[in-house]
């Protein structure tokens, strides 16, 4: 599947490394496995996500994913794992 291959009309998008997500008009995204995230670009091909499940900011990008940096714990973790099991 190509990047952003889903219809822009229904707000579903796809990134090869992150998968499918729904984006609201106020920029929040819903990912089926991760729940609600608020994305911010790091201006270096990565992204910070405010992650509602952990109430903290998470950083990752395509070449390190599924690993991610948790700004709250100051540690790397597997972003595809259960966030509550990692604390």
C-alpha cells in the first residue's frame, strides 16, 4: 500500500511504518492499536506524539520504530507493546 493511499475525504491515512490512522480536524489521530495520539513534527523526519494512554510525550521515527523514547520515563521502549506493562 502506498503512503496516504486511503481517501483524504474520510480522514484515514496510512504510513508504511506506523500503519493506518484516523486524523481529526484538530490534528488528533486515532490509531487502532495505540489509541489517541497528538502528533508534532520534530523537523527531522521524526515525530513527537502526546500519548493519551500514558499521559506523556513519545518520540519515534521510521528508522527506529517500533522503538520509541518516552519523555516521561526518559527511556526507550517498544511502542508496539502494552504501555501499562512497561512501567
